[in-house]
C-alpha cells in the first residue's frame, strides 16, 4: 500500500471525518475504498462500452446502428457470442 497526502476543502474534510466515524473506519481507508469503488465502476463501464461497440460490427458492416429487433434478437446473439 502507498501513503499519499490529500488536500481538500475544510467542509469536505469534516464530512469525510463524520462519514468515516459513521462507518467505523479511518478517513484514509474511507477515501481508499471510495476510489477503489470508482475504479471498479469505471472499469465496468469501459468493458460495457467496448462490448456495445463490438456489437455494432455483428452483421452491421454498413456502419448503421442495429434496429431494436436486431438488438434483442437472441438467435443472432447465439450465432455471435461475445
């Protein structure tokens, strides 16, 4: 683990202290957990975006967006697994 120094507004620091106390943890651990959660969410979003963009290439070589029916076509999805 790395130690870092974080600068924040007094109001934010006060909130962080109260929130950490409410969760029975330290401000340092609270911030670390919040950043780790953000990193996981951002990673999940990026994966979902890549998958969505890959879907456009399934039978859509003309570059058009798939229709609603094509998007929900389970048979098509089975023929082209992720």
